[in-house]
C-alpha cells in the first residue's frame, strides 16, 4: 500500500510525496538545464497544490488531471524518536 503525504516545499506550496519520494507531474514536459561539465539534465516538476487540477481537503489529496476525480488519503508523519544528546567530554 502506498503512503501519500503533503509536505511543504521551500517555495511555501505543498508537494505530493508517495512513499517518501516526491511525485512528478506527467503532464508538464521536462525542462532541459545545463549540468556539470556541460551535459544536459532534465528537470521534472513535482505535483503541487499550485496546479489547478490539485486540491487538498482535510486528509485527502484530490487530483483531476485525467478528467476524473482521484482521491489519495494522506497519512500523518510518524513522530521521530528523540535521539539522546551526545555528551562531549573535554579532558
């Protein structure tokens, strides 16, 4: 079973994450960018709430990209265990 999450990005919008990996919009073409050593890299855009086909309601991510409504149930982030603070001993 897939795990869907809406996480806030650096730009302030929310992106859809599927199994801890950022989703990619299949309808927006990739943007070619110059990478290291002059090679071409393709940059894919994520599925975000800025898209007119995506909405977030209570605990669902709703998309209508294909012409029909698809609802993904969002899961909550599991609280991370507190790691014990390390003690630095200076002698």
